[in-house]
C-alpha cells in the first residue's frame, strides 16, 4: 500500500517515467535514425507515384497525406512528434486523461515497471525538448490500452500470438507491446506515408533487420508494414489478435467492410477503441455482426473520454 501511495504521488507530480538505463544510446540512435530514414526514402522513391485509392480514405486524411509526403521526403527529423499533422493525429497529449490512465495503471503495476515499459528501446533523441512530454503521455496511453486488454481478456499480451494492427500511428503501440513481452509477428496496416514514418521509428528503436515493408520482408522481420494502397493490401494477412484504437472507426465504410470481410484476419481476439459519434458502422451493427459470427463481446465506456468505448471480443 505504501508503494502504491508513493506511485500515485509520482503520477500527480508529473513524474518522468523515461529512464536512461532503458533508452537507446543517443549517438547510436541518431545513426540508426539517419540510416532508417535514408532507406525509407529510397523505398518511397521506388514506389512513387503510387497513390491510395480514394474510397479507402476520408478527404481530411487525404489532405494530411498530401502534406506529410513533402515532410517525410525533405524535412523529417528526430523531433517528428512535434510536426503539426503527426502531433495532431497520432500523438495523444491530454494531461488530465493521462493522470486518470496512470491512476488506473498504478493499481496494477509499479512506477518502476511503467518506466521500464515506456522507456524500453526508445531513441533518446526522440524525447528531447517538447517532444519528451508528448512521447511520455502517448506511451502511457498505449500502455493503458494493452493493460485494459490484459485485465479483460485475462491474458497477458505476450501470449497473444501474432498481431495485426490497423492504423498504428507512428508505431509506438508495437514498441509498447514488445516491451510487455510480445515477441511474435506484428503486422501494421496504415496509409502512406504513415507506413514510412512507422518504418523510421521502428527501425530506430529495434534492429533494422526486424522491420520491413511487406514486399521486402525476410524470415527475420517481426514488424511488417503493409501500406494501404488498395483493397488487396489486406489479402492473405492472418493473426491471433486484431487491434485498432480509433483508426478503423475513423476510416470510410469501405475499409470497415474490407476488414470485416477478411473475418478480422482470422483473429480470435479483438481490441478496439472508437468514438460513438464517429464510426463507419451503424449503431449496434458491429456488435450484432460479431455476435452473429460467434464472438463474445464486452463493450466498456471510457469514463474519462466521454463518448468513447473499448470493445473487447473473443471467439
């Protein structure tokens, strides 16, 4: 009880969970970043001018994509979390919600364990200056998702088998899952050029050989990126756990139909989060569809994010 009280005091005082002993050496990390960025740009040049099918992306996100391409090609640096579009769409920075999430986590794990998970393998150059607070709040947010899954599914993420994540931001949830013990394949479906940003991030925090685009993947690749060009992007993917925290619910109906039509890639478990007012399915449609296909469902309101829900499903 004493340790729990101390942890909560750390949380409320703005405790810094980033611990140098778990972070990557900054000189090595910078070399890795430069190499990963160069390789991602070369891959992009080899694929250009492939474009995402308009039916798979909302107009607002198409504009984001168009703005991110020149950023990725010419200006991306280690402070990428502060880029206006990346920060506004892929980085969760609500301080009040962060406190609530940390209080929830503190009932399960210690501040030291939180520090180990959110710090593990992170490029120290990614958390310099104003990026530090953004990276920490976002990492705790991702950790909260996975612990909510563990508490509900009664299963640790490390035993969840292969994962397909739809969306994936800049790749940070994959890093957090790895630091929680998940070492199986982790496949991420995302829009261009977000897959390139994911590559740069993941190839910097992990061994470059562990990260690959789907058409270049070797046996040693664990984090496999599937840029969403068209409806065939998702063909042939399989997993044990499907994850999408808001990304699928923020996609056009066509994308939802494709994912559901793939039978959730054969997953036995789902971890989803979505906003009630912003989703491509009708009220009750997703739940009814899952139940009619043998899924058991637990829908959990996120009390500190009104209008938002977790959906946990198993079959």
